[in-house]
């Protein structure tokens, strides 16, 4: 194994690394927001034209801490403050869930909190740590979302596959009612546990799908075509990514015991999607990667469908 390939497998970090603040000691969601500097509020003001005339039907959401604009929304849009959005998660703590990290994306347009579920899952011989990401939006793009983000502990790859039998992302209702919040917490735990059960079955099924080296190469070249008909710069970039992906499939030490099967292939693609250096690292690359990871990364979903098609 070459030095640069060996280094590839020892610098892997969780997808949210560097994006938030650790809040493991927070006893409540409100405390977690304070620890992470997210205890500001959203205020609404009228929207004006460049000539100073008000624009009817719209409001601008502003961050109270510095007055920065978070988004222009309909005047019917109801602001859900961060403290209110995450309050239902306090009822998860009694079930053994623990807060881990909290942060903001896109300057506060999206605020998120990550919690770890209490159960330890051993799936196909691997420890899979189940995380929940709860996200509140202030730009009008979505309501309060909860997303399952299971992580293969040995390599920090995410395995939130798009399953037909369980949701990986769902919305939750904001409610002032205590019993309503308890209901949302119970529903969240139920959906999370159902997802992990179905994920276990799916990974077991993947591990039983044998893949020849030729078939894996076909899959990889479908993900990253390198035909002569492509523009030279695209072909060059795809070739670089293809070689990276091949190394992650054939040379990753943590996949040596897995065998040549669908689970290994999906893991290699996840490893590439989460940990590979991009062709161009834009200013918001890490934030965008985290959002793709939480909501489901298309290339991982495609790899999963490819492997299933062989069964």
C-alpha cells in the first residue's frame, strides 16, 4: 500500500467534524443552544424596494444577534425559534439519547443539533453508531426535520441508505403542548429504531450479494465514465475519482474482512463520498457535504441500487 493511499484511511472524520460545537455536557436543548452560541432569536421585518416602498406579502427573517438576513418569506410564514424547535428532544434524553454537537449552516439559515441514540448495533460484524440530526430552517425552505445518520464506527462512513421499508428523513410538528412534545419524541424514537432494524436487514442482504471484480469495475466506471468521447478535463477528473474509489474498495484495511460483496461496494462509495478530497474545494463545501450526508447522498443511493440489482 502506497504512503498516500495509507494516509487516506487514517484521516477520516465524522461528516460534521468542524461544523459545530460539542454539547455533550448540556442537560437540556436550551443549554446546548447556549453552549453552541445559537441562543439568538429570529425577528421579522417588512421588505422594501430599492426606492423604500414596502413589498406587500413578504417579510425578511433577521438574526437578532447581528441583524443578518436569513431569508425572505411569505407574511404567512410562522417563525419557530431555535429553543422551541429543539425542545421536544429533551424528552428523548430520558430514553438514553445524548446530545453530541450543535451548529448552524449557511449563516444561521439552518440550525442543527446532533444526538446519539443509546443502542449499540452490530450489523454484518460491524459496529454501527446511530445518530439523529434535528434541523430547524429559517429561510422558508423546510420545517423541522429529523434525519437518521448511522455511522460505521471503524471508518466514520455514513450508511443512511434509501430504504423502501423505513424513512431516513421525516418532519416533526412544532407544538407548545407538553403532551404533544412527548408524542413527537416517542414518534421520533419509534421511526429511528424502525430505520435501524430495516438497515440491519438491508446490510445483511448486501453482504450476501457476491460481486466479481469485473462487476465492481463496471459499477465504478458507470459512476465515473472515462470514455474518449468525454471532454478532456471531465475525463481527467473522472479518472482521478475512479482511481480514488478503486483504492477505497480494494485497499481499505477496514474492509479486508468484509468479502467482495454489495456491502463492501456501498461502503467504498460512502467512504469516497464522505472522505475523498473534492476536485475543487469551494468555501461552503463542508456545509454542503454535511447537508447531502444528512438528507441522503445521491451517489451512495445509486451504489446501493446497483448492488441490489445484482441480487
